């Protein structure tokens, strides 16, 4: 189980929250430099458009092929933060290479 600590300025949480933050920081430091693995993903235009909306992008390049082309892209691009979320949207077991690494060290930081 993962503990979530919110510090709202109330008494008592600060000391406990500080300890938990130090533990989380150590876990994160422990995964610095470790490969996060590789995945093959399917990137669909609709999913990219919804993601762009979710991150509050107002750029027309994520919705209009013409706007994307005018900006120098061959097709609608994915937002810069897309790689952090794409494994949750288009990673399918049947298209992964047999030698693909299993697991992701970041999951340790998330308590999984």
C-alpha cells in the first residue's frame, strides 16, 4: 500500500510527512540512471488529440492536419509529455519484442 501525505499546515503531520518525503526521495534517487525499459506502442490520432486537450493545449497542430503541416510536421504530432503516458494507452502485449525488458523502476517509486 502506498502512503499519501498531504501537508496542510496542521500539527503533527509535518514530522511524519518529512520522514515520508525523505523515504520517497531516497527511492527516487535509487532509480536515477536506470533504464525504464522500451516498449512498442500504437499511437492513434484520437488518443493524441484527447491527451492534448487533457493537458490544456490550445495549439491547433494537435487537431488539424493542415495546421500540423503548416508548422512543419508530416502529421499531427504528439504533445511533448505524451511519452510519459503512451504506455497506458497503446501498449499491447502481442506487439512487444520477445527480448523486451520487463518492469519499470519508476513503479518502485509508485509503490508497485
